[in-house]
C-alpha cells in the first residue's frame, strides 16, 4: 500500500469514527490517549491535541473500574462490555454514569479502543424493576378479582341463561350479550391469575434454538404465515438455564406482537437472532454484585415501531395499542424473564422494533462443585 493510499484509508477511518455518535478513544501501550473522535472531545471537554498529552486517569475518578477493565482486555485480548460505570468527576460532570465497551487492537499490541455510551443500562434496570413491581401489583389484583368477581359472575351468567328460556327473541339477544360479556370478563380474570403463581420455576438446561424453532413453526402455520421469518443463530451457544415451556410462552408472545406490528405489509420480516456476549454484566439493585447474562436472544420486526410515549411503559400491565388488547401479554413476558434472573429491553424506531432478552447460561453444578473442592484443597 502506497503512502497516499494509507493516508486515504486513515482519513476515511477518521471520518467514520467522527460519524459515530458515541465518544471513542484509543489508549496506547503507554496509557496515553492516542486518538479521540469528535464526540470524545465533547465528552472529555478537551481537544484531541490536549487529550493526546494526557492519560485517562486524569479524567476519571481515582480507582475507577474502567482502568481495571482496560488492563483486563490487554491481558485477555478479548472485548468486554460493562454497564452502569460511574465516572463522575469535576472534569466530566457530577453525575456521569456510562456503559463502556473496551476492545483490544491486535495490530497495535497494548493498545485498546474504548467506547462510551451515556444512555446507561441503569435506566433499563430501573425500568425492569418497575415492570416487576407492576407485575407484583397485578398479582394482588388478580387474587382479589378471582375471589370477588368470578363468583358473582357465575351467578349473573346462570341468571342470564335462565332468562333466555323465557323471553322473546328480541330480548334473547340481550341475554346472550350478558352471557358473552360475562365469559369475556372471566377469561380476562383467568389470564390475570397467571400473575399470582408464585411457585418456584423448574429450571434446567434448555437449547434456545429448539425453543425458537418450535415458536417459528407455530407462527408459520398461524398468525405469521404470510411473513418472512429469518434466523441469525450462533450455533455454538451454550444452554440457557430456564424452563422450556415458559420460554416458548415468552417468544411466542414476542413473535405474535411482531407479526401484529407488521400487519398486512407485503415485505414484512421477523428476524430471530441469538448471540453470546461474554462481557455482558449488569448490576443487581441493592447489591454491589454484577450478574453475568451472556446469552442474548432478539426478536426484530420491520413494522411501524412503538410510539415514544408508550416505549418507557411498554411492559406495564394494561398498556396496549391494540383495539381489543388487554395489555397483559408483555407484562407477563417481563415477569417470566425477571423470574429467570434475566432482563428484557425494547428498542424501537419508525423502521422497526427489537425486543432483546438477556439470560443466564446453564452451568454444570457438578463441575462447579469440583472447582470448589479443588480450590479448598489448594
């Protein structure tokens, strides 16, 4: 490659990095910031020339976890994601919580690239806790409704059936209306009773691809028969620690929502994807622990998207945009995922919507016990 060609490639790379709307820096083997894109200059409140004369330690708090992450990436030569990292400082801002992606640069030994994202996972985790709290509220409501409403409804239905045998044809339509509406309310209460099931989940290693293939078969033979469904699977994915039937319920609900969002458009497409994210860790509210959720399962659609006012509360009970929807489907999905120790997120644009489910992988308990035994001997 000639000198002029190298210069063109370098200029193109800089244009691309400046186009990325995230602060991106490269740290050399001497710990100095050797490159910063335009957003990084705004983020660190310094020019690229000033940053090039500085180390990252100058900008982040003393002992910040980002410094240990950089060393970890250098040692393992593997990228790492970390969520909800507090880098608040007088130079960066009083409240600066970010998501961080750190990756090695193989061509430059000792160098790493760091990308910051100010829209932190903390917001998503807080919303997740809100969804679970809302589900618990529905639990109490379901128990109350089951006791206080279903019994009187059976009496109303019985009375309507008795009246139907002794009224005129014109009035018989009214008695049937009473019966039908009573059945509809009972069915709604029955659906809500699912929230009151607090029994421990029977979990075991599950092949997520078998689950997704089962869901896809149901969809193709029913509500999504006219929609193109594609797969983007990681075949080396380890088993997920979950309940198979409940996972089917989760993804059947998400795929059905995707199909309804696409509607009758001729180019409708639903993509099911799986991936392994080894650096994916989230903080547990009320604890300093970080839980690893390396398994990522996504349902993408190219529908019209979710409106901005609905998106923050999309997993709350009774929130729906469907004319005849109850708003309990996604609330139940959030409850199931939460009880599995996972996280569900929704990202949407006018070009489509993606539901992302992060779940823990199954670990062989016998191997874990052997590791503990060997560790105690050492």
